[in-house]
C-alpha cells in the first residue's frame, strides 16, 4: 500500500480496528485512548471531534496538539520495518501508533508502552 493511500485513510475507520485488535487480547478501548492521548496530545474531546469529523490520518496527525517528545523512544519492528528508521515523518507517526497498540495487544504494561 502506498504512503499516500495510508495518509488518506479515514482515522474514524482505523480507530475501531485498533480497538478491536486490543479487545481480542483482553485490553480496553480506554487503554487505546490513553495511548492516543499520550502520543498526540489530544484529549477525549479532541479525539472524538477528529473521529466525528471523519478526518484522514494525515489531518489527524497534522492537527495533533503535540506529538509526545518521548515518541522518539519508540523502537522496534512493525510490518517488517524498523519504526526508528522510517524517513517520512507522517508515516513514522502512523507506525508509532501501530507499534504502541501492538505492544498493548501483546500484554505489555502501560507504563512501559508510554516510555515513562
């Protein structure tokens, strides 16, 4: 899938998939939201607004109040690619979110996921 296709995907379509992924493993929507708040600086209202407005991934990240300064500590492989080596800043943010949700689904402790 091209980067451009990923960037134009509606966040409101991706979000329920992220939630389903973790719920199948016994985790919760609230934990996914906590990850999103930590990574993007959105709060509950801001996240809900972006979902309601049906924004694409690109807009979702471009309008994020503040990408967490500790996001650079997110390392590892997602979809066969090392997230710390991704050159495109937007794709890196998308893969950071994928990686954090993946760690949640795998049962990792929240304080480790949030790089505290």
